[in-house]
C-alpha cells in the first residue's frame, strides 16, 4: 500500500528570536543570521526532495520556503499560522506578570486565551483541521511527498496529537530550520488518525570515506 510523506520544517531565525517575547502572528522577517543559517544548512544537510511545498502565510515561513525550495511555488495554508497571542504579541512574560489573565493562562493555556487571542484548545482545533485536510488532499492528489514550512508551536502540537511514538508537545522541540519527517499509511490514518514520525528533518549528508 502506498505511503505518503510530509516533512515539517520550522522557519529560520527571526529578528525577534531569543528576546523572550511572545511572537505568534506578528509578521516579522527572517534575520540576516536566519537567512545565512538556512543557506548553510542547505549545504550541510539534505532537505528532502518533494512534489509540493505548503507554508504558513507569515513572512518568516514564506522566506524560508524561497531559500530551501526556490524552484517550487508554495501553497499558503492560513491555518498553519502560529498561535495568536492577541494583545500579548511582542511582550515578555516580565511585562505581563501583573496581568491576572496572564497568570490564569500560564496555569492553563488550553482553556484560557490571551486577551483578543486564542486559547490552546482553539489553536489545536485550527491546526488539526488544516492538517487533516492536507493529509486527505495529499492522498487523493497523486503526490506522495510534501514539505510544510511552519512554526514551532504548530509542529510540536501536531506531533503530540498525531505522532507515533507518542510524546507531549514540549518533547518535540526543534531548532530553526529543522523539524520532523512523518509517514502516513492510509490504513492507520483512516483507522486511528496517527502518523509515524520516522526521522529528523533535514538529514545530515553522509561524509564520503
């Protein structure tokens, strides 16, 4: 039976990374280091050859697509955007420490939402609907392999919901430019809605002896 492969890759580093800010749907670009790192990774590692590329609508993901897959026009999937942190976008935990809603959200982000943002449950439903639709379209399109350029929160959440082996979201963390490759077996997908996480992405180029 035909299997289908999706490679989830986190976008490159942005100018806001490592500042401790909540950056979800704020449309920040890649930093110069982020661009340089992706170019370097493309020589040190082997990003998978694919028949289709899908991307979050946010600029940092589209830019990553253009670097890693310059010859493939990506299809934008709006629901693969990062979590919406609402009024907390661009702020740090220190700046929000006195906000009682922030304290509630830290204790239970699944059921509580940032002000004018989305809760963890809403975020999970959004990206799961998008992934299940993509999986169905891939299996019916004749294309067997695709890359998805998206965000850390999207990837870790999807892996925790669908991935085998099973693990909580925080255990699926990855660096910028990296991610995971999954195999969809139609029988298992139709029966259990699970995918096999079979490798890291990209793979290191084997050194010639």
